[in-house]
């Protein structure tokens, strides 16, 4: 007498098919999140404009794409991390909760700009930036800038006089809405604990720069490319960049 093999119950085909589809979906989502995170870290990132300092080039609430592959240059609109104490001079973006922050990190939501600022790059290492000449224009390496295309209507290039030489590894930045921008000029007057000027607080380290803003993508009616104004193309090359900045809060010779 031979034993009759017991027949095991087969799993319903629809169950195994659902499990396989679920696993595939999870793998696709995880893969997409990984790719999105890598692109955010090394290629590009979206930011929400948090303040009025770049009006009317950028308005509060605009979404801009920031690319990270190319070096920044004079005239670019750049996003950078707070170098230390700058966000006290103007509002930062509103910080999202933990879930919102997760979606920012993986690149599914635009960065709320908390801890970041956005300005126009005026001076590269070695550049001499001064305000203002006899006609009230900003000077870079002795060349006056024609800022009428991007300066906020009614604003002067600067309401304070200064002459600086940008040190090595740093940049000098200013908002397009000069009267509402806590930029490099404000921090030229920062004092250290002994009452002396700690001038390098005015210059953003290049390693704090996230990238350059290249396009407004939202709202739809504001879609536009962001480029370098022609006036920067005529600025002479800088001299050697000093280790320490040169700062004077006096106007250049007229």
C-alpha cells in the first residue's frame, strides 16, 4: 500500500500577482526618490523666493530653478547658505514640518529657502567694487555698471558709500531691490567683540554658494530665463585676490 501524497493548497494567482505588482511599485518609487535626491544634490534644485530683496527681478513666492554644475560668475543671480548672521537683516523662508522637509530633501517639493538667501553676484575674488561715481553708478574694477534693466524702480545703486576689494575664495553680493536688501553692504559695518570691523562678514564664501538661478518656473505667467545682464560683460578682469578684504566706507575719487 503506497502513501498518497497530500496536495498542498496553491496560492491564488491573483494574490501573487498583486504582491509582485506592489513590490515593483515600491521599487519604482524608491528608485525615483533616490534619483531625485541625487539630482537635487548635484545637478539642480528648486527654491521659493522668500523676501523682497530681489524685486522686481524675482517676486516673493516665485519658484526658481538653481543649477549646480557650472561655476558662478559676475552678474549671476546666486543662492547661498547664510554665511553667519545675515538672516537677521531680512526674512528667511518659512520652515516646513518634518514631512514637508522630507519631500524637500528628495526634491519633490521646492526648497522653502529656510537658511538660504538669493542675491546678484557683483564682485568676484580680486574685484574692486565701489559706490558711487559722479553719476551715482556702481563701479566694478573702475567700470560703471548700467543697472537700469534690473534695479528696482526708484532705488539708487546704493545708499551708502564704500570701496572694497573682494578677498580670495569669496564674493560680494547685492539685492536688486537695494533699499530692501540686507546684502554685503550691510555687513561691511559689522563689528567684532572688540569694536573693530570684521569686514570678511560682508563677503560670501564660495563654498557656501548652492548655485545660480537660471529660470523662473512658477507662477506660469512669470516664466522667464535669468541671465547675466550685458553691463557685466564689459567689466575688466580682476587683479590678484588678497587674503584679507580691503574695506573703506568712503566714496571713490570723483
